[in-house]
């Protein structure tokens, strides 16, 4: 998957749409016997590995599921505290899946408004008048592309650095927004977008963009 | 080519009929021309705030530097795109903040005649709302009204647009507030 996610931010900086198009590759599921040789700790409402990196399980990875059942925060699906559960020898052998913790929706909301503020700062720092604002944020594993419309809506796409044609994709997402979100009379402006047709068309636009611009990026 | 023209014609007739049904229903519901005019303006406003995004997404025009450019874009690009007509831009005020759009023909009023008991009805007032709503979304407060109307006996339909002010509170993040002033000739 060369296009990782799409975010749409409204004028006030609130996240109104988010779509993730990737499966994290770094996940490891292992069966353990008592005692557990990893040191776990609670961080941000999640149980993460703090020591004992091995076999694809890295420091910072969170417990994603126990015995195949996804965990909820720091408790198992049936409400038991995970650390307590793993201290009890009778629960072993246990199969635990570790991986990079995915962002919760609240975290995404916060990050979106932070980006909105950064964007404003970026434009104000500009030595020239009429700057377009932040268009791209580049790291070694992804590139964040941003397009702000004249009305203040921002379309943000996170993609593989080698993916091309994202500018056209951003314009296409703008068109899809103006068609399937705005022309839906039951959608109120600036509110979270919950339109089926918008989702469907966005997904097909992403597929087309991935096929068209993907030269050599492994999936 | 002929079939394409027929298709367009059929579309515009349905459009005229739909708009007519809307106005007559409003007249029945409100029984007062002033109230109907207000409702049409409100409905137009709601259309305008959405239409602007469609316009910007499809036409890829950039931000206008001054009100004259705005007038040109409205007349030559927007009206053409949505109504298939190109009104002319005239009657600029000396300060350059007011102009008129002269419509030779108005697709909304094909086949329409105003009866005597609706002499103060502004039949196409929806258009005023649309223009107002659309420009408000790109941070321009404008006043739009009909100065002349063929339905009320004038020779042409004239829409008068006046620039009131820039809307600073809704500026997209980063638009430079001091530098970007509207330039008037």
C-alpha cells in the first residue's frame, strides 16, 4: 500500500475525515510460557514493551491482542488488567501479538489540529506574500502532502516517498469532496463526513493513484 | 451533435420547471412576496456555500487579486459553467467596489410571466443568495441585489454587486492579513 492515509481538516482545524489504507508490517505474534521474559509497562493507556527486545518484538511495541482477542487499552477484552493477567502462571501458555500501536481517533484529532496550527505558523514565517502554506512534510518512511483550498479546507495525504501523482490525487479528493459530501443535502458543512459514497469514491481514487504512480515501491 | 443539444434543452426545461415549482410553493407557503424573497435568498446562500467548492475544484482558478478579477471570474467562468450564459460586467462605481452583471437571458425565467399580485416578487433571488454565499466562503462579504428584472418590465436583467469587506475571522490559516488587501482602481 503506497498511500497510507487521508485526512481532511476543516477551517477551524478540526478533523472531519480520516481513512487509513495500510497494514502495519511490523507485527509479531508469539506464544510465551511463564515467566514472561519481556518487561512491560503502562504508557498512555497502553501496555508497551520497555525491555527485552527480540524476534521482531521491539521496545515501544504495544500489546495488540492476547490469544487472538484484541485488547482494550490496558485491559483484556473481558476487562482483566493485562499486567496482572500476565503475572499469573495459570494463564500460560499465552499467545501475544505485539506491534506498533495504532493512533486512536482522539490522538488523530489532536494531531490534525496541531498540524493546522503548524500550517498557520508555516505561512506566517514565509518571507514572501501569499505563500501556499506547508505543501509537503518529508521523512524517511513517508511523505505528508497537504493542499489547502481557498475556502480553508485542508486535504492531507500520507504516502510512500516514492509515490508520485499525489498533487493530482489531492485535487481529485477535493472534487470527490465537492461531489459526494457537499452535494449530499444531509451533510452539514464543517462536520465529520459520514457519507458512504464519499468513502467508496475515495477508496477507488486511492487505488487508481497507487496503480498509476507506483514505480518500484514494494507493497 | 443534435442529440447533445436536445439533451441540454431537456435538462434546462426540467431545471426551469423545478425552479418554478419551488417559487410557487414558497408563494403558497408564505403568501408574502418579501418573505418569499428572503427565503429564496436563504436557499441560494446554502447552495452558494457548497457550490463554491465545486467551482474551485473544477475550474482551478486561483485567488483573485482584486474585485475586478472577481467580477470577471464570476461572469466569464462561473456563470458559464453553471448556467451556460456569460453576463457582461459594467457600471463600475468610481471607487471600484460596485459593479453590475447584465444578463441578456436568464435560464431561470424561460417561459415565466409574473402575475399582478406578485409585483414585488424577485423571482430569481436565489441567484443573489448563491453569489453571496459563495463569495462569503472565500472571505468576501458582498451585497447582491437585482437592479433590473425583465420579469418586471425592464429591458435587461441587472444584478448589482457591492463589495462590503473582507471577512478576517474565517481567513484560511496563513493568509497574510496585512498584505492581502483588496485593490480598487
